[in-house]
C-alpha cells in the first residue's frame, strides 16, 4: 500500500506516468467513498447485512434501577436498547454480564455522560457481553445499556438476564 502511495506521490515523468498516477488516485478515492457509504448505511462488515452497525443510535428505554449483587430478567425487542441505572461511588468496582441466547452489546455510561466509558460485545463467550472488574470513576447514577450486537437485524433480541456483581466474583468474570 505504501509503495502505491509513494508511486502516486513521486512517480516518474511523462504523460503515461501521470495517467497511471491519476488512475491510482481515483481508485483509492472510490474505495474510500464506497467504504464511507457502506458504514453510513450500516452494512455489517462481516455479514454484509444492511442495518445499523453502531450500537448507540437507537433511543434508550429506561428500565429501572439495578444494584450490585442483583440479577434482573428482561426481554429486549428488536431494535431496542435497555438502560438500567446503577447508583455508584467513585472507586467502586463492578462486573456486569448479559446472559441470553443472542449476541449482546453492553455499555456503561458515567453520570451526566453522553459517551460510553466501557463497551463489550463478546468477552463472556458465545456472543455474551461481559464487563469485568470495571472501576467507576465518578459518584452518581451510571447507565448500564443492553442492546443487540451492534444492531445487526433479525437475530439479536430476546430474553436476557442482566447480572451486576462485585468485581472479584468468579461467577461474574469467568
């Protein structure tokens, strides 16, 4: 790839060399544009399935509160994102796991935060999200968000259990 860029930048002299450099540059621009369109339209890079591949676009459905040491059962419908509130103190360590028969995404948002500070897709194995031994860095209500794996349509929703535990609980991090 670097050789192509070096040739395009330096090349040689003459009209034929200039035409080759222009064609190479045009091909690179086309590839970048196609990649950008696919990303914006949400074509999953591995499956080629059209749909939202970014996990943070759907509105949040506020589900309630959860505490450390608690397991909550819920049902996620296609396209939904469930938000659970966890009251925590700076320095508190938690482990959060999603258990279900579908690929899940798990996010933790800090109090008054718009961007996730921790995201997981598969650390729990078999498409199960697991954030293990995460240390909260602020006091307040953190949002724990459960959604289907990056929004790939058709297979990422259903019954699940959200398990919030102590950071060192082996059943939470194994």
